[in-house]
C-alpha cells in the first residue's frame, strides 16, 4: 500500500502525519535513479526518519489516528509543495520529486512531464487527499483537529540543509503563525526540558503541515516535532538505542497534556467523545 491510516475512527481530535518513515523504493521507480543500489541505500540511511512510525505510536494508543507514507521520500516527498515554484527546497533538487541527494549530488535522471504527473497521481495527491479527509472528519466529529507533523533529523547536518549551521537540539518544535498557539510551544518546550532534553523552536527546521484548503481555518491546530536521532537510535547502524522508550514516553506525555488542556471549557483542543 502507498499509504496507511492507523486507527481511522479516532476518539480524540488528533491526526499524526508520518511522511518519512519508509525506505521502500518500488521496482517500477528504481530505473529513474542514476546511482547504484548501495548509494541509494546510503541516501535512505541518512535521510529516512527511521522508526518514527513506532516512535510516535503513543498518539494512536491515546486515541488519535495516524497517516503514514509507505514509500521512501526519494520516490516522492509528500511533505513538499507540489508546485516547485512554491517549494524552497526545489532549488536544491529536493522538491516533491527529488533529483539530488543529501550531498546535493545528482541521483535521478530528468523525468518527462508525463512521468512526473504519474508520480504525483500515484503517491502525492492520494496522500494529501487522505490527509484532508482525516482532518475534515476530525473537525466534523470533534469541532477541531490537532495535526501533529512527525519527524526526526540527523545529529550532524547534511549538505542539503538550509540551516545546517544552527544548533541541533534533542527536540525541535516547528510552528505556523496561524495554526500553532503560543501555549502549545510553551507546554511542549517545558515538557521536553523536564524530561532532560534540550529544546529548540523552528531551528534547524521550521514550520508545520496544514492541508491547503484548510489553511488559516481556526479549527485546525498544527505543529511539527523534529526529534534528534541521537536520542533514540544508533544512526550508523540504523538500530534503535536505549533512549527509544524514553522519547516514546515523552510523546505520550505531550498528547496527555494536550488532552488535559482540551478538557477545559475554554478550548476545544482534543475534546474527545
């Protein structure tokens, strides 16, 4: 399957977006790449958000639902704008369809307009249609939706990064001026620091995803979480480390804090059934 929806009938108003956890490259896409299998595997090793489907699983266990992209971001990245003219990473060859890799080297041949359209129809548009559907259903059911954009990032900067010179905290929160209330940044920052993690706001990665038809809709709250991989895995070996369960626990604590806030009559955030 190109995407998965976990717990499609949630009991709280949370949708987790997990776009980069897969390393799978379908056979019919492989001939688009001009690098060896070994080099393509190394690109995946560096850039896949390893184990985030499990790392963020407390969101589902708390009653939320999750949307998961089941192919590598090197096939297509649903987190980017479809239109390269709107996407800042397109200038680095890493728009919705990557032409360049982590070291800004060419990894894909030029595609025809038909090939690009086929990729968008197969992997991009269905993902965004499903995200819009899940968020809309949450609004219909609960009157509100919290969209959590779930990521991880390498401890050492990669050449493709725009803000690679900044500090690389254990836990980074990405925000949007229209969709991330200040109390969310304050609450999550405090919880991360109480758990012993360093915390950063919008650096080295910023922003968060919102379905475009619902942008500026006050019923949608969104924030991005970027977790430094050194906190939960061995990056060289691509294996989980002892800190995995601790970070997973923090994710659960954050969802619990949002639920507690949502129990107040003053806010509809996470008000469940």
